[in-house]
């Protein structure tokens, strides 16, 4: 038990300090090459003028770099590589225990993390260069969704055909057999959680929310005896805390697409691996409501000709109501912690 706890906590601390060390180098590069959004989005997704959103984000004046997510996935990747190399060069009980890279538990979430990060990095670069097919630069929404769909399809194939998983655990009920429907269910979860990545944009908001979510899954994995997955989730938290160190107002950078695409797609894989996907909408409820608020706004404007919110997503609506950014951030942090606790309790008790 003690060794398992150490295996989870030490890599997390290593990832945190790696993130702290790499950030000055990254920020110097980002500021030197002006890697920020050059213009605010002037129009909404339905083509109408986005006057309120432009005032809230004000990209022209802030000049805050994107690509801050590199700190998160970069510290995770470096930590994995270091511990893996140490286990090869100095084979003993300690280095072998700390190495959490395993085919059965961490290959797939790590793969989706890096794949999502690289796709998001391309999008961020195009945004910073004001190039691409999307409003304000970057990859089009269809292109990004198609890539996420492919990641979801690959993950579904791995779970269903390679691992033979064809059921979903429902707390207080048991395993529900879904058969081939497992594939579209997996893909829906990947796309749905990814769409909640738009929670980024307020200093410190996304980092704190994602840290709570991954902490919850580290606890669930530990309770399941999936120590490598618990270590992986904990390492992600370490990287997120390093990111938060520099993202607390005034933010040095945004996590942006390279961070959110990596974290959301990998999160779904972790949820399915721990057989805790049913509580994912609870633990990640703030991601769900963020995505839902944008969808509700678009549908309402199209079919009712009225807005549901002053501006979407929800955290921007709260700002438009007069909430200062720090109040939005801190209350989202508190809610994310409570939701994480509730989700863990339901999963473990059920």
C-alpha cells in the first residue's frame, strides 16, 4: 500500500517541478515569437457580430500567448520518459516501481494525450499566425471534430476488439451489456467531453477544473488497484499544477487547444479504463455544462430568435452579468472539487 502511494505521488511531484523548470524557456519562446491571437473573434459561429464576447476576451490588448498546454503534456511526457529510462539503466525495485508506463494501463491514455496535443498545437500555431479556415484563424471546427472522431474511433476499436470490452458499469446496478453499441457510445463521450474544452479563456479556470477531474480518477484508479493509471492521472495533475502556478491572474499563457484537446480525449480513455465512465458527466459536469450552454445558445438563436444567455459559454455569461474573472474561477474550482468528491463516492460505493 505504502509503495503504491509513493508510486503515485513521486511522479506527480516530478512532473510539477519539470513543468516549473520548463515554463520560463517556453514563455520566452512564446513571447519572442508573439504566439498569441492577433484579433478577437468578431462573429459568432452563426455569423452574427460577437460584440460582448470581443469585449470579454479583448485579445488585441492582452497579448497573452497560447500553447500553455505544452507545460502540462510536456511535463507528463518528460516524466514518463525519465522514469522509463531510469528503470532500464538502473533496474531495481525502486525504479521499476516508479515506472508506470505499461501496455495494459497507460499506453492508450498517453497516446491520446500526445495525439490530441499535437493536433491542438497545429491549431494554436495557425491561430497565432492568423491563418487557417476558422474564424480568427486555426483549423476549422469540422477538421478538429473529425480528428477527435478518429481518436474516438481508434479508442473504441482498441477497447471493443482488442480488450473485448462490451459493457459499461452503472453504479448500484452493475455492468450493462451494450455490445457493438460500445463503439458509438465511446465516440460520443470523446466528442462530448472534448467540446467542453472551451472552458478555457479565464485565467486559472481550466487548469483548476481539470486538476480536480484528474484527481478524482486517480483516486478511482487507486481504489481499483490500477496503480499505473492512478500514477498517470496523478502526473497529469502535477503538470496542471505547474501550469496553474503561471496561469493564476495575470496569466502568463492560456492552455488553449493543445492542452484542452489532449486533456479531454485522454480523460475519456481513463474513464473507460477505470470502468467509471458513468460518473464522468458528474465529475466533469462543468465541462458538460460549458458545452451544453453553447449548444443551447446556438439552437435557441436559430429556432427561437432569442438568447438563453447574455453570451455563451456559461462562464462568459457570468462575466457578462458582472462577476469578476477571479470570482468565476474560484467558484468553478470549488464546484469542480465538490463534483469530483460526489463522483468518486458514487463510483466507489456503487
